[in-house]
């Protein structure tokens, strides 16, 4: 018996019958065909599979698809705006904040949440602490930290109403 | 004038990866595809009495279960391409009769989904007869040790002994004023790319041809080894490599799963995909590094090091994998590092144990060599009462005496003192020596550690590799084609795994052909398209060997472009220049044709070609380096140790190096930052411990601790530039460099920080609990 789940993924409604044990990550990848959500550990440590569910970051390898029923999910595919890159994506590109790119979707979603919560963020130590739940094996994080700080500044400029 | 080489050009593949459109092995699908999982040995050493798969096979959706007994009679053992005179340690796609390490693949289960395949795996019943086993190289060397290959009549657990010597070591030790001897233990680590491994195989039984996608750094070697194992001609196998989520050497190997998944595809008649589970990866992917080293150095009172000898034991695990005991060999032959030490002797024993096979990880054997040499130089400095940097300066091979033969290799070029001096200048500019005193006076434990490395890169001269026993070349071949529209396609056998080699190669091509890099598409990872590469993607050879091949092919095409353009412009080809896709008469930019005009002439309008010129516009050129290249550099770590918690934090990290010509500084810096992070992981966190019998004491990322953004330092980096005399273009390569000197510098800094306690740290990783044990157990003050 497979319950029916429905959710909004990157602004589009999706519905499917899924086994209760099906992971949200597998649902997004195999059923919705959004392969940008990557599985790096399947035990909730590496953060590569991070997506936003109702605006909150979750490890989609630790959440079942049925738990996201009725929710709104944002994956890396939902980040770019009007065909252009999101300021976070632009900053990652310009700062060489990705090498193999496998962990990148998780970092982007974590950072997106972070900068929505803390648009004023600028302190390196705070950024490092906030990103410490995501693993990257390629970059040594320095360029990721720089990209997130730069993206925060760009986003503040883009939305001047935000209090600094 | 180079327009693109040396430029900080952001990567073109980023857009794909940033928007979730990059396709990795786990993202690939084929019509009718089914899924494989592996059943692995739970025992370090056990005989397989029987396997009963009947219940699994009866489950709906289960397609096949293959075991060692189902393997073709004539299936070859998994090959080792680095033969240095060792005993054979044959192992197969699936264990036949016995398993020699926990995690060895025993059966492959194929089902309609991965969930079903995992369910079915639980129903496969193996009757095991556990056998005596050994989980430690020291124990494996004991007289009464269980034998890993007792069934093959080995009298002991030593797979190979390598010895090399130069000069008169014994006399040098007899005549020495000072001798220091130290024993080091370097732990098991592994590459641990964020993307695990994976394979997708499709067997076309109509024509008996295999197509195999694999997350691998060795596209041609994988094809050839598959051909050898399966007994198929190479041209009936096509290997493709999609986007790779990091390799770090662990994907430089040819694995049992590649063979087993291919066989499963043949058995089921369906495309079969296997993606390694993270927990599985800790046992199924090659481990690296583990060695015990005893090293002695002899010196005169003035600090001249006169001799070094090393006795190395490599814990190879249960089999010699694709690269044999290559990394251990490299540690042994690099025992003199960058120093002018006339007398040296090494013995390295490759010892088998009931553990996951040891293999490649960024740096191969060099981080170990650097650690034991650099830490011992520090000891010697202390013994002599000399400054650590002065002792290094005194023993550096001076620039005027390069190139110079060391124990095995010939170091090529550079200025080591200038590099170290600049790093020390930065240390002083940033005030650390003064601040260390001030902070110490405040009761804080602050230390400074120094190390100096060189790296064996641009691997390598094919004849030298073959003479050493390597059954592979070291050359690279590039193919450059100008298309009819003037765009360029560059084909390389090197694999892009995130290190940015395709971007770098397009910069080299752009300069040498006279086009914009945006006009160049780089094709990688398909044996049906790309030229053969001798050694695969590793050993910091992409920019140097691959770059030189691209340079040659680009220039060859450019010559033809100039002949055709000269004909079209009625000008002497020698008077032409090419830039940004325009070919023009020097000094008269209005007299010009485009690369597209030339392309059309070459393919479509023979009427515009010079008399006797062949159609087509492409070249294939090989480059086989005459010598290795030797980048080098200084690491200086400044750390603070909290003696109440054992925590190490970085106050600063200085990295000054020379990797010859830099193609793209942004990429070079990224490579170094990432590699230093792995070296810091080695120094502080990462370890794969086993119990005495060979049972793993790890299984998740909670035990195998990777460094996060919160622990790692910001690097202060400077480049120096001594072009390699042996590589056209002067590139030396940089991929592995950061892993080599960083563990020694970090551990030296910790030791310095703990100077009041007089500790000696000869073992990594230096975890908080190791530090607490060294400084004596203390009560942790509650916050």
C-alpha cells in the first residue's frame, strides 16, 4: 500500500504514490527527477542533500517523502531567478567556491536559509559556524565562506529595505 | 604573449553544477535499468562454506544473485598495474571460497529497485567459517601471526621488501657527531570524496559489447583492465565517465564492483546500476597512508645532515590493489626530501593484513615521507640547539646545484631557500614570533610549525615508469579540432573531477591556437572519443603533461590555420597572428579572416585551400615528459591548543610555493586550499582504526571525522615561479602538493604549543583525547 503524497516543489505541484519508507531525497530524485539534490552519506552528517521544507533546511536523506506531504519544498533547481543565477550562485561562481560541485546544492540551500534569517551576516567566524553542518572535501571552505559573505552583501544591496 | 595562461578565469562548468544540472553516476538512467547492491563479508577472514540465495531469488522484483561460484571459470583476477617484484595477492570481482577482509564483496544482488535489492540482500544466507585474522602490521610481522595467505603457502605476511641505498651510510653514522632516531605511526585515511563510487553497465549481447559508466579517474585504464579481466578485446568495451564528485586518488583504482556490475548486466540482460552506500564506502573503497616508520639521521655538529636511513612498514591490507605498493615505495625513495644528504638507505616492507586494501590518496606516499623527514629534522634541530629554519637552509640543495639526483629521482629546478625565507618573512610581517611570546606569557599555548616539501609531479617519463615495473605509460595525448564554424573541440583522456583541468586545458589551447576559451569545448571521459592517456588523472599531471600535449596539438593546428589563412589573405603565414578567433596580418588588423572562414575552407571549400593542402583541421599530439617535475613549498602553521579540552585551533596558516608556470591562479589556489584541508584532516581528525583481528572500529561520518569550515584556517598564500625546464610551457603541477607538507607543519605547531609539557608527537591524528593524554588528564572546567 502506497500512500499518495502531494507537495509543491520549486513552485510546482507534484503528486505521487510512494512507499511509506521512501526517503524525501529519493522521491525528489527518482520520482520528481530533480537530480540536483545529492546523497553524500544517507545518515544526516554531510548535508549534501539539504533542501528547504516550508522554508526550513532539512536533510532529505533523514526525512520521508510522506513527512513532507502538503509541504513546500525548495531544491537547488528552484534557486535561479528568471533564468539568471541567484546572487548566491553568482558569488559561488566568482569566488571559485565549488570544485566537484557535489556538495554545492547543500551549501547553497543552507546558505539561502542562513541569509534569509540573518541578512546582516558578515562575521567570518559566524559564517563558518553556520556552515559547519555541511561537508566539502574539495575546497577547504575558504572560498565558500567568502562567497557567502559576498552574497550577503549583494542581497543586502538588492533589497535595500532590509535592515543591515 | 599569453592572453589566457596565467589568468584567473572562473570555470565554465560552474553554471551547470550550481543549478543542479550536473549529471553524476547516480543521476544516470537507462531504459530497463535495474539496481545492484553488494553483500560483503562481515568477517576479516573467513571461508565461505555455502551461500543460499534461494529465498532472495524468490522475492518479486529480484533479477539475479551472483556469487563467487557464479563467476566465469576464466575470469581474470583484478589486476595490479604497478609491479615492483611482490608476491601475488589475487582477488576477484566476488570472493571465491574465502574473504580476507571485512567488506570484501561476496555476492551481488540485482533487483528492480535499490530498496528491493537491499531487502533481498537480507535474505541471502552465507554459511561462514571464520578463520584466524590479523588487524595490524606489527602483529602481522610476529612469528606466530595468522597468515593472510596461508592458503597460498606464504611463510609470512610480507608481500614484498624493497631496498635502496646510496653512498656509505654506515660510515656516515659511525662518524656522525649527532644521531637522532624516531619511530612514527601514520594512520589509515582515505580519499573520501563526497560522491561515493558508482557503476552503470549495459551489455549489448547482439554484438557482445559492453558500455560501462563509472565514477573513475582512469577512463582508459579501466577499459583495458576490464578487457583483460573479462577476456574481451578493448574495442568492444566503451567506458564513460560522467561528472565526478571528487576523486582524490581513491577513484584512480579499478575495483571489483566494476567487473561484478558488468557481469550482472550480462547475466540479467538489463542495464545495471550500483551506487556505493556511504557506510559501504568506508570498507569498499581503498584506504591509504598507513605506515610505521623508523628513521635515523646522522649529522655533524654544524648541522650538516650526512646520512639518513629509514625502515618502513606499510600495512597494505588484504591485497595489493591497482597500484600495488606504489605509495609505500614512493615514501621510501623520497626519504631525503629536498636536502643534500649524500648517504641514504631505505627498507620498505609491504605487509598484508585482514583489512581493506591500501591504495591511492592524493599525495600517494609523499605526505608520509614528508612527515617523518620534517619531524626528524625538527628533532635534530632541538638536539643541536639550532633554529629549525637554519637547519633546513643549511641542508637544502642549493639552487645552483639543481638538477640533482637524490636517492631515486632527479630534482629539477627552483630556489628552496628563497621560498622558505619568504614564508618566514610573512610569519614575521604578521607578527607571530612576537605574539607567540606575548600569548605564552598570558598562559596560552601557542605554537608555530614549519615544514618544507617537494612533490613528484608531471608523472611521468614512460620508460622510467616501465623500468620501475609500472605497466602503464606516463604520456598524454591531446586532440584539437577546429570545426567548420570555427569553434574548437579539445579531446583529452584526462578526467574532470572538480579540479578544473578542462578549464586549464582550454586556457592553454586558447593561447596556442589564438581563440577565446569560450569557443573551446573540452570532451573528456569517453574511450570511444578521447585519445589514450598513459596514466589516467592523478599524480598532479593534468596541467603539466596534459597541458604540454594540448600545447603541441594546438600549435600543430595553428600552423595549418596560418597556411590556409595566408593563402586566403595572400600573405606569408609567418606574417600572420591569431587572436580571439581572428587571423590577421601583423600590423594590419583589417586584413583578416576568421577561424570560421578557415574552418569552412578546411572542410567545405577546398577551392580556398592552398595547392596540396589536405582537407580537415585537427591534430593529435602526444607528450611524454623527459623527466618528472618537482614543485615545492613551505607550510607554516600557527596554532593554539586548549589544554583543558585538547582542542587545536588555527591562528594562521602560511603557504608559499612554486609550481612553475601557473595556468589559472584561482584553480591553483583552490587546489592548495583543498589539499591542505585534507592534510589538516590527517593531522587532527581522520582515522580508520581496526581491532587486533581486523574488525573495523568505524562505520559512519561520526567516527571518520572530516574537517568542517569551523576548524579550518584561512590560508595566506604566495606563489613563486620557476618554470619546469622539462615541460613545454613550464607547468609543474599542483594537485597533490597541499597534502604533503601540511601534516608535519600542523603537528610541529602543536608540539611547539605544548613545549612546556615537553611532549613529542610521533603519531597522527592528534585528536583532543591524544592531547589530553599527553598533557595529563585534567578536569574539564564546566562552562
